C-alpha cells in the first residue's frame, strides 16, 4: 500500500520519503535520540528521557544488524555501525549520570 492508494491521506500532506533500509534505521535512531533526551519529543516539544526504551531501541538496532549482516550493502552497514556506536556511547553516558532507579 502506498500513500496514493491508501485513501486516508489529505491533499495537503507532503509526500513521505521512500521506505528503504536506511530511512528505517534513521527513523529508529531518531526515536532513540528522543528516548535518550538528546532532542525534544516532536509530540510534546519537551526533552524527555526514557532510558529503558532507549536500551530497547538500541537492542532492536543490534538485532537488525545481526539479522541483516550478510545482506547489507557496504554503505548501509557502515551507517548502521556508526549509528549504533553513537547511540550506545550516548546511552552509557546517560546511565552514568542518571539516578540508579531510571537507568535500567
């Protein structure tokens, strides 16, 4: 199903980007940055932190890396590895600075 045939999109909405592995990974990474409190939540426009969900999102990205290891193009693999490294480092820093009950 695409945007033109779904019947639920208004004429005013802008076209969505093509769904590719890279855009999917970037979407997950963006959500993780919100969960880490690195960027404002687009729905509330407030910086919020949920380290449990951030860890879960990083685990999902790791699982995708493992499951797609042999089928990724070189550029996709490098992007995913780079994103995972950055998110994992940010997570470790946040956990070190967080009260013990929020850094599960």
